């Protein structure tokens, strides 16, 4: 069982990186981004993408930057738009 800190590292290093590779080439629909966010939320709070547990903190606070008190995950839609501007 992974701790919350280990899950955050795994999300930042693996889940966000895999999606960023595709986001740098294609415009991703909001439905797909929503599905990815649901997977990330479920993994963060329960340790599995299949089970659902109640969130301990509001999601908009989790995606804030570290300087604002969040976990620094960021919005995937904003990342997609930024990567397509290259």
C-alpha cells in the first residue's frame, strides 16, 4: 500500500508524463481529460483506479501550485493548450 506522498510522486512522474506526451501532439477533448482526472482522483484517494473513496480535500485545491498550498498537479486542459502552442 502506497502512502499519499508516494501516490502523488507516481501521479506526477507517470500518469501526467504519459498524458503529456500525447497532449504535445494532439488536441485532447474535454471528455478524455475528465476521464483522466477521474482516474487520477481515484488513485490519489484510494490507491486504486477502480475503487471510489470520499475525497479528503476539494480537487481545485489539490491542483493548485505548491506555493499556493496545493499539491502541484495542475490542470490537464491548460497543459494541453500550452503544449500545442510550441
